[in-house]
């Protein structure tokens, strides 16, 4: 029988009524002939409550005990869903991460999955059972301690389980009905995409789109697990197909730009009059890397006499003060004259695999933003995306401008271009 993994997030299992609704979605797939594994998150708000309890008990908590506490939220949901399925006549049992087992590293609070042995799940499938699995958690093989995978870790659990059991696909159920070309709250004309490539989804997730956790997309891409984003709030007997995340070869035609993402979690740092000599970049970015601070956009401007340089880069807004402190401490070694910073900035990105075969895509955006009076502070590019750093006040204007510029306001905007012999916008 074909196998299917279904994952339900916190809003989908927020109370017992919603858990009953989830059970009906699962029963539909069982009736369709699938062997089903269901991965569940904690009820909406429960993980935050558990984290607050830990911090209230001891601000300097033992991370191993932190994991023991916060992993309990998913256990409650898994047990309740198994009970709801049994009431509906569906054979089911709940599984904790260590029972499968999902073996992870010992980085408590942000563990990474090392291996999954599917034999216990397969034994359950052979008996006609639906496996209801507590997401977000695993076990360290040597210590036997419970570990958690970090926020959004249930998405990662779902894709990893799908790969381990050879599932036909992994359906991620959430409170939206798919992946949109941008945030519909910013652009009302944003539309749901039928399909998007693994690479594009990975860029979107890392650049601010909150639909899927980045590590889950990485796993799906590595193991080639077709993954669908669907709404759990659709009626179980009339569920819409959602958005399929798949290989590029599975998409017949591509727009040049697939989506516009934005991230408010950005801060800009500029070091003025840094001595322009070998090793200065290492002196700046080495200590930040040692502190696990991710540096994104980097711009270097050399002075006319080539004796000094200005270095501008971005870090996560949550790491801004820590970055400033590290750079202040390393000032003598780096040799800069002044440090400046800003937190009222936003990164806006355009993503699309079609950029590989089209020139001038980013230049067109720069012109359009300039015409709107939007100043670009920094730019970074890759093969399938470009990002600009702008003042936060211009976020909505920039997103709407780019969304319209690349024809994303129109459903299947490339159809007209194809009929005239072109693949899309130039």
C-alpha cells in the first residue's frame, strides 16, 4: 500500500474540536487506501506556556530538562488524536520520538536528526494502525535523553519520517491553503501557487516566508520528498489540493519570478575607515561566526587612496546588540574609526528559478524601486534570487511594486508571454 505522512500544526490542533476535525482528514486518507503516519505539534500556545514555566522555575535552566518539559506538549496532542481516531473507528496508536526511535544529536533545544529506524512504524502499518507521532522531538542515542529540534521542528520531523518510510508525499496542514506569491496581508492580489520548486521554497523560507521551517525544506529537497502545503480548515470531504513543493522537472512552465518575500528581522552595521589590508575581513567576521551570528549582506567600499574601506553588512535584529558588543571589543584588532548601525530596515527578496536563463531581472527591479523613491542600502544575489535592504517604512510599497513588476498580480501571468514566443518578462 502507498504511504502518506500528514503533519498538523498548533492551530490545527488547538482544541479537542479541531483535533476531531484532524481525525476526519486522516480517516479520509485511510479510506483512500494509504498507510498513514501523522505528525502533530503541541496545541497552539502550549509550547510558549511550557517555555515560560521553565524560565520561571530557573532562568539558568538545564537545557536537558528544558527539552524534557517542552517535548510534553506534543505528547498530549498525539494521545488525544489517537483517541479521536479510535472513536471514529480508525485503528491508531501514539508514538513518542524515542519509541520509534528518532535519533538526534545532543544539541538540546536545536538537535538535528541523525537517523530514523522505521521498523517499529512498519510493524504498526502491517497491523493496520495509523501512527500518530509526537513531532519536534527525538532521543540522543548515547545518553537516552529526550531532545527537541527547535521551533518549527515538527515540520522537520514530518519530512524526515516521510523519507524514512518511503512515503508517496508529505502533506503539511496549517492555517493557510498553500504557498502564496507574497503575503496576502500586504498584497491582496497575491495568489496561491499550484507548484513551486524545492529550491524556490528553500529561498522563500530562509528569506522570511513563514509557511515552512527551513530545515524541513532542506530535508525534502535532499531526499526528494514531494511536500504539499494544505489547509486543515477545509472541510475534510472537500479539501483543496494546496501547493505542491517538488522538483523543477515536475513543473511544466516557470515564471521568471515566483514570489516576493520579506524579512523584518534585519539590522545593518557599518564600520567606517577600516584599514584596507589582508586579514581585516577575517578580523571582523571571524568573531561574529564564533558567536554563531549569521552575517548576510556585505558591501565593501574602498576609499579613493585605497588606504581605508567602509564595511557594511547585516545581521539578525535579535543579534544586533551582541554584534555591536563583539565588534567594540575587537576594535583595536580591526582598526575601524567609527561604528554605525540601524534596526529600522527590511530585506525584500525576489525568488525564481527562471532568473537562471534571463538577464536584467534584478536591474529592472532597481529601476522600479528608484522610480518609487526607495533607496537601496545593500544588495545580495544568488542564482535564483536577489535581495535588497531598504528602510522599513517602504516595506509595503516595495513588495507591492515588485509583485506587480513581475506579473504576479495576474494568475499564470506567463500564459500571454508563451503565446507570443517568450517565456516571460525580460
